[in-house]
C-alpha cells in the first residue's frame, strides 16, 4: 500500500503536473499488485487516469505547508501505507519516504529563481533527500547533479524517465492558426516564461533572421517573471489547451528549446511525437533526451542560434530526417516503463 501526494494530478502546473498525471497513466495501464492511496486537499479531478487499485482520499486543509508536513504523513500512517511518495518536500513524519526531485537547478543557477523560491527549495530539498529512503529523478544528468550537490543522496537516487503525455497527439493546425491569429510559417517554443527557460535567447535569435525567412516565433505558456522582449517576430499566445498545443507542434516548422537547464524536457518529446524538428540548447539533460534526433546548439549567443535556425530551415531534407528520427526517439520513452520502475522503487523501500 503506497500513499502518494496527488495534489498536482490533473492540474496545469506544467511539468510537475505532467509527471504525476503521466505516472498515474502508466500505473493504470500495467499489472498493478499494489494499492495506491492518492491523497489531496481537493476532490478528485475529472478525467484523470484511473484503476480499480486507486483510492482518492480528500484531506481539506487551509495550509499547504501544514498539509505536507503533518496532515498527509499522519493520514498515510493511519491508513496503513507501507511507503510515502512526494515531490521535493518530504516530511520527517513520513514512513519509508520517497521524494521525486526533477532537478537541482536552484543550486546550479540560483539567479534563475526569485529569492523566496530559491530559499525555500534550498532549505527543503537537501533535507528531504537526506531523510528519504529513495530519491527518484528523471534523467541520468539529474542523478549526477543531485549526488554531486547533495552528497547525502549518494546511493539512493533512482532514474525513471519521463515520457510524452498521452494527450499530445499529431493534429492538423488549421483551426488553431485561425483562433490565435497566426499567419504564415512559424517556429514554436513552450514553457512558463522564467529566466531559466531563457526564451529571450530564442526571441533575440529570431530578430537576427534575414527578411527572406518569414517565420514568426510562437511563444506559449504562463507569463512567469523576468524581462521579455517579443520583438517583431515573437507572438505570445499564453497558456493553451492540450488540443491547441498538439496543433501548434504539428504545424510548426521548428521547435526551439533554449533553456539554460532542464532535468528532462518533456516538450521536446511532445514536439517529436507531432513531427516537429527540434533545436535545443545543451542545458542540463536536453542533450540526453534529444539524442541524435535533434540539433543541439551549444552556444548561448543569439547570433549562433540565428545561424543554426537559418541552416535548419533552409534544408528541407534535413528537417524531414529530423522528423523521422524524432518520432523514433519519442517512442523509446513510455509512462508504462516509468510506472514499472517506480513500482520497483516502492518494493525496494518496503523490503
């Protein structure tokens, strides 16, 4: 019996919600000889992956911190859970605790975070890793960084890769173009606009493109914080639905992933599934995930990115090759495999 902090399941909290919803999707599709107690401070969201061995337990609370530190672990004990699975912050009251840490970018680039968030993560994550029976992360790159920067985690970190969300599928892009007012060819970048996502690099690179390349850069995601310069080629469309995002990936000529650091980088797999060629930075685990199925630009200069974009858009045979490689690469990752490896972690903790 496993107690899971399921508060982000089915939400719109970008990669964190994708991880938990994807994990449940994988667990719902494999042979499951465990009972999963899904604890939340709200009622079960409609339409999330489900299995007869899942039980949703609502624990209302006025304080998120009190819920995490006290209510949830004590309720897990009351229900007889053999282990507890959370993300980042693990209560000292948790029995056989497992924490998923996607990355430690707050230690690698503190300037990418607002002071309050940086201080909170720096206080909670290392202590959670020390007390955890196991630490789950989502790439070999992240495992190496966690073990280096949080020495107490050595020997406890297990890798379970992310995968492409099942709700992202190839789709015609005609309706989304009309709805969002996108005319002509375009490139795409996705993510909440935080400094770590480095969207300014992609926008600045596009500003340097010559006039004979007509492409705009469509920027999706929540506003975030930090300076943003859309320039003459940027089109900010805000947060979009999964259906609209699928259409954007499918219609874009190139996906740009300029992030300074990623623990995994789910959007590159989303782009690959929809047949969109990928140009990514060397930040964190992006080269590990992209493999040879995309272009890795190791420079952080807009001029270098602009030249790489020009070369890619001018070579249709190369783009077609990247589309084929991308589809094959994306198929190597699955939530079912993630679920099986996560179950192995649960079993290992329970002895």
